[in-house]
DNA sequence: ATTTAGCACTCTAAGAACGAGAGTGCTAAA
DNA sequence: TTTAGCACTCTCGTTCTTAGAGTGCTAAAT
């Protein structure tokens, strides 16, 4: 059976109301609030149909209806009202992107913060993937007699710094030479291309600097691999999450927070949910990871010039303000792409 | 009335038991568990005295006793058993400080993580105070035709980096000159000493570089002021905090998390609690900030050569494993001071 | 053929009543 | 001074009850 117009209207009404109130919606409520011109009894019949079709369900026999995951899916695909952001939302987003921020990481962090603030859900951010991130610049600076600063900059503008010990026998022109050699050998490579082989080649080239090169290369290998870009940044207004009726039960809340602490799981979830250059919505049991099946995830992946700069994700109860979340994510993504484009 | 030995024994028993179980402790329990050789009735009398003296209180007339803030204070000052850390704790701490970490910030972050892990309470960290932090090294590196990297290193080893635009007319030797000038003018100054006056002096010295200097100085002023060192880092195993019976009520948990989100308040709390070079315990209403009066805070401030490198704080319910927390904090502080001393 | 009014039925959530259990304070005996 | 005994208090979990919301079905109305 296809959904006729009236069923669709009723479904939309139920879902909109449920998203707003978190209470099961009964036929009376709909008849009263949305003047469709039919009686509760008729609505009841329609709702029974909708339930049979899998769009709604009942918490128990004599309660109103709540949307099923399938219902939410239909809603997101076809029914969702386009939510225009209001003045306050816009200005807040604006303010962030108007500050001159030159570093991708900082920018992303700020963006996550504003999203979390605007949506009151948990925001997760993942930086550019290792595979696509290229080393752009390497340099060793001296900061005092026996200490130096190893700098790495990727093509995404991510800066890494590490304080290192500089052996006695290395002077400033040595450092310059080393920086140059590292640059010419490593710049342009993706992080995963920097293997022990290349490292060994460099060492062969400059046996006189063996000691310091060992230090440098060790740090490079160790830190580029699991740099911060790869770990998710999580901005959770924990206290705000506890406002949702879904988390009134401490046990449920604890589950949620524990999930957030399992970074590998979160990474997997974001990766599997997100699609290049698009906003995706993963609802409840659509998620392959069983632990996340009563949550929904909305992601937006930031693509510029075909390069994956990372993913924003929002996690919350399946009863989520999808339309608002999506608008905000669209908006922020837009700004971000504009801003970053000028940076690269 | 002074506390005689028997009263003290009973007080210790009540507090130890209450810390372990979070249940009000009755006279029977004590008679059974701690064989003091007196009957429950006698214990009851003593407990009534202890209550009158303000060391214990009753949640309601027919319940057991729980420690009052005054009771905890006495416990911390005189009764607390010295808790030796066990093997597992030691090895965990060891592992962290054995990794070669060259940067203060990273080190502190790791230390906070391990404390939070070992204690299951919320750990807060505050970096060195602005007033004492001195600029050690400034440098501008070029990373491509029109982009550069402004680096700042403080005497604590905190590294700051900022990507900047480099005007067309500036070449590499200009950059070097600029770096040198900045260094000679600013190195050694505390961050708060770097005022507009000094900046103007520098600009006067090098009018030909006006454009880029403006950019650099603006960033310096803007970012050194409210650098990360000044904001508290909070490691909260949120999910673990939710295990404590004190936070079983969602409302209470929400309060706690909201508090953590008010950074200014947290900063104030840590500042007013901590004492140079010492471990402090602030129990419940001893805290001047009313919002924190049913929590306890244990702090340890890291002092080296008379310089304040920052503060660790642990926040949790007043029913806290004080002796364990203090041992862990002592231990970590020790290691940290040793490690950092070699760094400076 | 739909729609709707009417009604019996179901289930929950909130409150009332109740008893068990833990603990107390007091009294009087040891 | 200590302790046994006992009456008393308060909480907490259980059971019972009831009001209310909502349903599904039937039969009448459109």
C-alpha cells in the first residue's frame, strides 16, 4: 500500500509533534492541533495502518504512537520542513567565521563548538584522513644551546611541533642543511608514504648527522601516524545532553557517555556514516554498529578540490531535530569551505 | 570536649566505612566490623556525642551517621590512613613519565589523564600563570610564497604557532631580520610585560616592515593573552562520575557537569584552593564559592625554582577517597617536577 | 463506501496504604 | 560506665487502587 496524502499528513504531524514533545502522540491531539478536518476515529484508523506499514509504533497498547526508525527515514527523505535558521543562529555562525583564523585545526574546533552550542547535541569532528594529508614543510629551529623545535606543516595547514634535543656537534648551518634535506625528501609525500625506507635513504645521504636524524625521524614516524588530526574531537555539552528526556535515566546517560569515550568506535561510526561531499543522516538501526542503534548520527564531510578535509558529526537521540541540525550543518559547512578555500 | 581515643576510633570507623559504602553507618555495623570491644549501645552514645560536636550528622532520625564537613576535615588532618599505591598504580604512572615527552603542555595533559584514570574523579589542570611565563624564543618561518609560521616558545616549553600571511615585498632575509629583532626585543619578557609601548618601539625601529609587523604584533597580543595555558583543561571520565551514588540523581549530575563548563568559576576555585608547593584539601563548605559547597577539591601546585608551573585539581563528591587521591597526586607531582626540572 | 460517534477495554502513572528493616534514644539492670 | 531491652521513628519497597489517556471495534450516519 502506498501512502496517500492523508496518511502522509498524519505521519508528518505525529513526527513533528513527537520531536517537539517526546510524548507519544494520540489521535485526539492531532485532530485538535492540525485541523485536517477529520475526526479522531478516522485518524485512529489511519494510524493503525501506518503502524502496520512500519512507520509508527506503540510503546504499549493504550498509548499514542511514536515514530519508528522507518518513520523517521521517510520523514527525513520526504516530509521534513525546511527550517530556516533565525537571526540569532546566523549571527552566531557569522561571528565565528569572521574572526581571522589561519589554522585549519583551530577553525574546525571553533566550528564544532558553535555547532554543539546551536544544536544542543554532541558534536564530533574528525580531521583529514592520514591517507590524503601531505607534508608541505619541515623545519628544525634552534631555540637554545641544546634544544630545537621540529616543525611540520601539512597541505591542510595543520601544524605540528615537537621539542627535540640537539646534539652538541650540530651548529646552526647544520640545522639548515638538515631542514633542507628533510624538505626535499619528504615534502609532498602523504604521511603514509613516509616509510622506513625513505628514512633510511635520508640517513645514508647524511651519515655525519646520524644522531640527530635518528631523533628527528623517530619523532616523525611516531607522531605523524597518530597525530591529533586522526583522533576525533568531541564537544559535548554534557549538561545539555542530560536535559533530553531520553537521558533522564542515569543508566542511559552513562551508556551514552561511555560510547563517546570509545574513540575507535566513534571513528568507525563516522567513517561508515559519512559520504564524500554530502550531508548524511543515519537513523537508529540503520547504523551497522549495534551499540549506536538507538542514536542518530548526522554527518557532513568537508570536501575541497576533491580532497577530504574531515567530517563533522552530530550524535543524539533518534528523536532529533533533523531539519534544524541539517540546516546548521549545511550552513557551517558552507562557511567552512569558503574560508578554507582561501587558506589552502 | 576533646575527642578521647575511643571517640576518635569510632569517628575513623564511620568515615572509612562511609567513604567505602556511601551508606549511613549504624552502631551495629561498627561493633560488628571493627572489634573495639564495646557494645552497639555504647557506640550509640559516643556517636550521639560526636554528632553534638559537629563531626557527624544524621540524614534522618532513624538512620545511621554520615560524616559532616568538619568530620572529613578532622579525618584528613589526623585520621586518614596512609594509602600506599599498589603495583598497578605505580606502573601506570611510570609508563607515562617514561615516554620521552619534551613539551610541558603534552606532559601535563598526560598527567591529567593518568590522574583521572587512577582516581575516577574529574581532573582539572591549569597551566602556568601569565604573570610568570616568559617568552624565550620567537621566530618566523616561511612555509610557502605568501605564508609563514610565527612561533613562540616560553620558558616553560609551551610552544605556540600561528600561520600568517607574508606580504609580497618581504623576502627570506627580511624574515630573518624580523625574527632577530623580535627576539632581541621580546625574549625574556613576561607575557604581561609585552605592551603596546614595546610594540610601538619595535615598529619605529623597522618602519620598512610596518605591514608584516602589524600582523605579527596583533597576533602576539591577541594570542599570548588568552593562550591555552590560561584555560583549564578538564579530563572528566563523565561516565565514571555517573557511577558514584552522589550523581545517581540526573539533576545532581547535570549540576556538576554545568559547573565544569563554567571555566571562570573553576579557575577561581582552583586558584583560591591551591597553595604554592603544597597539596591542599578543600572540603565542601570550606570553599568560598557556594556553587561548589557540596564538592571537595584536592589540589597540588607544581613549583620549580620558585616558579608556579600550574595546578592540578581533583574534584569530586565530599565523600572522596582522600587518602588515595592525595597519594596519587603526590606521586604524580613528584614525577612531574623531576621530569620538568630536566626540561627547563 | 467512508466517516464518525459511542463505548468497552487496556495500560500507565501517580498516589495511598502497609509492613519489614534498620537504626535510634532512653531506661533500667549489670 | 556499660549494656541489654524495648518502644519509637523513619525509609524503602511492595501492593492496591484509581484517574486518565488512548485504543479498537461496532453500528449508525453521511
